[in-house]
């Protein structure tokens, strides 16, 4: 759980970083050792090409790709590693094989197909090692890719369960907050009723009695030393009634969250979420700020449901014309699955209606080029006007 402020559009770079850029660098380093261990210019050139293919494939298979391209990248990585191991036994060609085997289960569905693919890699690796060492004991090396793939499956399953737990926690937190606000509103209404029934009625009764006494005093020609204090007391009673009614109205008014509360919302998100605020804050109506807060909350909850395990970015940008808030995710991670928690289908519609009521607009849909979902909210600063929503999408 984190709140990070950063600038610049670094979606592509962050995607590469999450795809284990360090692993690609290590792959190149191991490849350099393999190239140096080769003898002869031609062999070094061939091994260099294989190493480069393995590094590119290793980087690709850890990024979101269509399944067929993911399987192709895994085959390139593993095949290049097997070839490099066979050509240069003294090198580190086995590293791409192990790296590819650790990710291969993500691209091959569970069942016979996965068993065959992982088994083929293990057998091929064991046969090559047996040929290199000249002993049948080399076949035991084939257990390495199998064990690595098996551990990778366990790790991915645990990660998927963790991501689903994060999504459920996000849902629970939103429900808990709604329940707390409902309970607080009910308590305020109870206090307001007590104040209205006791204080306001008492003050109203006092004012009526003082007016009656003042009328009697006038009829009896009471001196000013008596009537003047009665007039002041009656005025105070009338003012008290008005103030009591205003206090009752304030208690019954709902508590509105605003843009300043987004920091706590993002910071309290159970998954990975980041916040960026730019520009100089302008004057925003309380209703508009509350609508923006609810829109961001709904967008983050949707991201946890459908892009389970993805980092979420919330970008708040102020300018002279209004406020723009972007909420983005990066889609399901490689091998990830949605949380399974389904929304009511009214989330985006309610979001649009709420923002439209304060003169703003909402657009929501897949990010250009794929790789996640994007929700943009715009509201005017310093007033309201006509607005609307578009791009309702399929989430909610």
C-alpha cells in the first residue's frame, strides 16, 4: 500500500520495469559470458544472436501480450538458451532456459498441454546436459526446469489469491465507509430531532410566554424598567429559535468529502496505488468535490475488480478552467485473473449522473493501444453548468 507522487507519462517505462527489466539485464550479462566462452568468430556471432534473442524473449514474456505471442516469446527464449548451451557448454546458456521455464506456465493453460510443454523443455535440457557431460546422470538436470515451472505455478496461484484478497478488501473498505457515513448520518439526524423537539420547542414556548407577559405589562402600564428587559428577552428567544433551526439543518445536511480527501483514499487502498497532484487548486463547490471523490472511489474499486493485481494511478490536475482527474490501471498482469467480484452494473451510470449534476463530464474506456482502463472526470472550477457523460464502457 503506497502513495507516490510522480510526474510525466511513464506508463510504458513502468510496464517494462514490472516486466522484470533486471532479468533482461542479467540475461544479457550471462549472454556476454557465454559469448566470451565461445571459440572462433563465427561461433561467437551465432551465440551472440542467440543471446540477444533470449534477452528480448525474456523481456517480452513478462509483459502483457496476446497468448500466442507470449508462447512464441517463451519458445524463442527457451530455444535460444538450449542452442547456446549445446554450442557453448562452458557458458551460461542454461539461464535463459530456466528463466523461460519459470514463465512458460503463464502462457500455457493448465492441463495436458502445460504438462507436455514443460516436460518437453525438461527432457530437451536433460538430453543436452547428458551429451555435454557424457553421462546419463546429466538427464537429472532436466528436473531443474520442471521444478522451476512447478514453483512458478505455485507462486502465481498465491499471487492471484493475494490480488483477489486485495480486491475484496477494496470492496470491503468502500462498504465500510458507506456504512460509517450512514451511521453518522443517522446519529446526526437523531441529535437534530432531539434538538428540534427539546431546544427549539422550549425556546419557541419561552418566546410566546415572554410576548404574553410583555402584552400584559403594556396593558398594565408597567414602567420601562420592566418592559425593556422583557423586550430584550423576547428578542433573544426569537434569535435562539432561529439559531436552533439552523443548527438542526446543519446536522441533517450530509457530510461531503472532497478532493482533499483523495490522499487518504489512495493511501488507504489495500493494493498498489499512486497519486499525482499538479496545478494550483481552485475554488470547487462542495457538491462537485464530493462527486469527484465518489467517482475516483468507484473507478479504483472497478480497477480492483477487473484489473486485479494492477497498479492504479490517480492524477489530479488543476487549471484555470477546471479540475481534471484521471484514474488508470494497466490491465491484468501476465497470468492474472479478475477477482470474480461483479459490480451491480450501475456504477458508471451513477458516476456520470453525479458528475453531470455538478456540471462536469465523465469519459471511461480502454486506454489507447490497450493495456488497461482509463476513467477521466472533468468539473468546472468556481461554478456549475451543463454537462454530461460518455463512454459508459462495460465496467461498473
